[in-house]
């Protein structure tokens, strides 16, 4: 059984992208190659700045939705 993660990626333009995956390193490589999402293909993928382990895909999706509702300032405070 795979572990699921919620992640926040810093784009090369300074914006933040939130997603879920079972393999954070692979997903970062996909984002950097421009094949993971239209957003990161357009704005570039710099590095993963936050990860959070979830219990399952459903939990990861719910947490992703919660994080996407946060303001940029709230997301930055989550980053520490």
C-alpha cells in the first residue's frame, strides 16, 4: 500500500502550487519536466517546500482542498 502526501511546490515565479502524490521526488521531476500540470508547465517548478503525510488518497485530497483555500500568507505560515 502506498503512502499519500500533500505537497506545496514553489514555482520559479515565486507562486505556490499544491498537489498530492505517492512519490514526492518523482512528482517534482514531472513538474520540472513540464508534464505534471498546466500551471507548473507555465510557471516553472523550483522545489518542494512542504510535505504532509496523509492516511490515504481521500485524506490527501481533502487536505489538498483545505490548503488550496488558504491565503498565501496562511500557506507561508504553514511552511514555517
